[in-house]
C-alpha cells in the first residue's frame, strides 16, 4: 500500500470551494499556485454559487432618526448564527454609511453627507474595502434636487455596476432635468449616460430622494412618481445593466394611496401592496391582506401585464426576498421588531428572533463571497493553474 496520502488537486479545489471565506483565505499562504486558484474567476464563481444557497439576512439597525447611531447584524436562518459587523473604515468617515445594495457578497456604501457623491465597496467576508472615485455629475451648474442609486451585477460582462440618477432643481412649470451615470467595477471608472435618460422619457417620472434600486433579473428597479400629466400615476423605473437602457412600467392605478414596495419574485419583478397598518398596528383602517402583483410579460412597456397573487395576512410589511422562496416580513410592536419568514410557494411561516430597534431598520440578502472589491485582484484563468 502506498504511503502517499496526497489528495488529487481537483479534489482539494472542490473541498476548498465548499468552505467559508475566512477558512479559504488562510490557504492562500500555502503556495502561489493555491493563491492563484483561489483568486481565479472560475473558483470565485463556483464558491459564490454554493454559498448563495445559504444566504444571510443583513440587518442595518438605526437607533436615532439621523442614523448616526447604528449597527449592522448578520443572521443565518439555517444555523441561527448571529454576527455583529463592524465597518472597518468607519472611523475615517465624516458620517455614517448608508447601504446602496448587497450583491454577490459586495456591499456598496454611500458615505457622503448628501446627494450620494461618495462611495465605498466592501466585502464583509474578506474585510476588503475600496473608496470609489467621485462621480462625474456635480451640482456646479445647477443645484441637485433628488438623487437615487442602485447596485447590481451584469453577468454577460462579469461586471458590478453602481447606477446614480440625479434630478436637478426645477421650477414648478418645468419637467425635472434628469441625468445618470454608471460606475463599472471592471473599469474602475464612471461614465455619464445622459442620452439614454432622455431617449426613454425618464424625465416625466421622479425617482424620489434616497431610494436604493432593487436588483432583479439583470436590472435595477426604483419606484417612480409621475409628473405633469402623469402626476396621478406610479411607475417602476427600470435600468437594464447589460443594454444600459432605462424603461418605465406603469403600476396599476389601484395602488395610489397605499404603501408599495418593489421586490423580486421567482426571478420576476413584483410590487407588494400593503397598508400602513401592516407596519404599525393601530394606524389607519385594517386591511385583510397584503397583495403581491407580479410582472408577467416584460415586453409590454407601459401596458405591462401584472398578475395579482393573493398573499399574506397579519405578518406586517415585506422587506426582502432572502432566497428564491422566503420573504422576510416585519411588524413593529412598540420598540420590538417581529420578523417572520414567509414561504411564497407553500405559504409556511417561520418566526425569527425578535429584536429591539429604537427607530428603524433596513434589510438585505447577503452571501459569503470571495469577490474582490477591485477587479484587478482577480487572477485571469490563463494565469491560474488547473488544480
């Protein structure tokens, strides 16, 4: 019998891809070939695909209205593991960070005082972070009115993109002046895309201040409010991260006056419609249920086909789709925040541990990931040995 107990390198690679990020990073110092493999896009993709089946619920808690006193918590539904996360560069900031989005383990943070003009990328698992260059659109010629942002992934180009939509100050008798720009993870720079804003009529719709785009099926989506003749309507403002084009989709008229939230639903775009009483009991008249409307055909433009799904009773407001089947629901009772997981397929409900929040919370689906904050840290396949 041979005394050689060395495992085949392909087996080692498979084992590594199933391990937590903190364990994998320790193996980078074993040898240069191991380090190159761990940094290769193929290995990063395999590890991400496996970790995506076990997402974490990321909760950003506010303890005061300004948000200056906050905490970031990770909760794992399968293991009940809870982690308090510290922002490693927080002491160097002039203000608390706001989360623009979480995608493939990368958090995009807005650290500016106002108008979303300073950003960081942060990988919570590896503790890597990077300050992004300042955006190109400024308020030098005309003061800003409202700014909205979004962060998502373009698989066709293996690129993470930060989108910034700027509404400039306007007079009451004129349409808003809207401009937009994109930061590309692959190039490390910003590009202005004004033409695509005007070509698709986004100027007839306002994306309200501070909104973070919801990433669903290759696009970012915001809730928009019509202006001028469209002032009585609500829209979904969508941006395709591959084509880099905007699009407006009208939301059914009955939504007016009711709380609306954009969500993903089985890789489709959806809007949840619910009353304020769902969030804060005792406010307003009670509704029997929250409803979910799913976009069935993305090719209908403003006449898109929305299909209603009879939904949830008494669980509160929808917050985020944690994975392909579980929707996080929040209901406030005093300072206690009651959280539930609602299975959108079998309608099962699982209660999560409640926690206190003095003011408010934000929720994101987050995964363990090796994706670097700088694309230059990825070792191309030609340079990585095939172990």
